[in-house]
C-alpha cells in the first residue's frame, strides 16, 4: 500500500520539526532539524541515500517521502519498506532524545496514519505497524465520559466482590492483592470492549515526576487522563485525595484539561465523604466519581475502622 497524498506533507513537517517558516506549521512534539540534521536523519539514522541539497527544507523532505512512497513493498498490506523505516526512526529519535514528548509524537503519527487504516503500537520498547480493518470511529470526549460513568456502575454492580477475599481467621473481608492494578486492568478491558481500536489506551505512561494510571488518546487529538485510587480498609481518604494533585500534575505535563479521578470507595460508614463531583486543583477542573466497593450489606457486620 501507499501512504495517502494528504499524509505525506504532514509527515514531512514532522521530520522538519517544530515551527515552519512564517508559522507555516507547528509540531511541538518533534525537534527542529536544520539542513545538517536532515542529512543526518536520512543518511545516517535511516541509512538511506539522501543528503539535503540546501533547498527549502519542507519541499525537499516532501519530495524524498514521495519517492520513498513509491519504493519497494515487502508486505502489500503495509507501507513501502524504506518509508516505514523513516516513520519508526522518527519516533525512535523522539523516544531517545525527548522522552517527555514521545507519547504526543506517537499520537501525532497515528492521527495521520488513521486515514490509511494504519497504526503504530509501542509496547515494551518495540514498535509495530498494525492494520485496522475499518476507518477509526470518531469518539468524542463526551462519549468517553459516559463510558467512564458506565464503568463506575459496572464495577459497583458486577465486579465489586472481585476486589475482595474473605479471611476466615479474622472473619473479615480483605482486599485482593494489588487492587488498584486490578481496577486498571478492568478499566482497560472495559474501554477496549466498548470502543475497540477507535480510541488508544495506555497505562503507566510517564508524565513529569510520575506515571499516569490510564491515558486515553481520542481520534480528534483530545487527551484524557484517568487516575484510580482505593479508599477505605487501609487506604485513607487523604491517600485517595492525593490522586487530585497527581492528576493536576499529569494534566499540566500532557497539556490537557480532561482528567478523571475514580475513587474505589469501600468505607462502610463514611462512603463518598470528602469528594465532590468536580474538584478544582491549580486552576484545573477534575471530574471525580465514586465506585461503591463496600463489601458488607449490613454496616453492623463491618469492622469498626471500615
């Protein structure tokens, strides 16, 4: 297959990087490349026989990509071999030299590949091109919000007791091992089942001084950050509220205004206490939702500290 006509100039802009002359384009996740660095990128990094001739950068790179787009294709379902090399090297250069921009760069690349039913996956340091059988469905932020509301209800009604094990010695319920990881796994599975390849979900993406629990990239470029926190039965309200500060930090780092805190609350006597539906932190509005994880039907049967 060949990359579509519209995708070529956008990919060329990313390779040129940052700002075009007179504000012609803006790709902040990619570094600026002068003439010398363009030669280094194609000739040394990609090992392709192209050296910049001193002409206008964007024009020259666009022509190189058009030539590569007509090159050898080993697998007819995917891009020409050398063009694929260029795309993966472009992502690798950001990953190694500007790791804080890597997820944004991957999102940018995938947005232009989506029209050709292609995506690049990054997992455990490896890149893989995958084919999508149909065009990516446009999922709006409001639709994702509804899905997260449904997830909170799903956890409370269908998956509540999967977070618990009954300890015979103490005659009490105790958390299953790593309950927050269990919650993340459930959320990722839920979103994949609801949207499939129409949204891109990632876990443990680094952002500033920490790691995002679940990062969702929507087809129109909107970025959503979800933090999950346990509360009750050993997890204090203070601990759960720390998720608000973490979210604000991640949102600022990823330059998004959409953040969700999902509190998995097991407090029998103080359920949902201390949280509002919207929380303001550092000028950012965070949506908070409470999932009912109380393991006791009758409060009198719960331990005093539950």
